């Protein structure tokens, strides 16, 4: 397990990458899920701050996505456990 600041080490290399939320075989999503699983986490994407995050789970790595001006989702530099 790691603390929240270590999530940047795990997911920082993906920051700025486009995510195709409607496709099943997105290579960035697959790579991020693999990185999370190798460290004992499961991955969840957060698309806006108003989203209900449910009960806290210390094994859940929440990675925020930002919607770009072109309408595409991109991995942000915000991550937290829960």
C-alpha cells in the first residue's frame, strides 16, 4: 500500500493522455488498471467534483479526468485514495 502522494508516482506518467471512455479497449485505461493492480489497488475515474464517491475504500485509487476544450477526456494530475 502507499499513501496518496505516491499515487502521483504511479499515475503521473499518464497525465495529459486522452482517455476514450466509450471504448472497451483503450490502451491508456488498460495500462492504468495494470499499474493500479500491481500495487494492490483498483482504479476508478472521477469525471467531476460533484460526483458521489460512495464509501471510503483505502484500496481504491481515484484518478480525476478533465474534459478538454475539444470535448475529449484527459487524465489530470489529481489523484486520491478512497
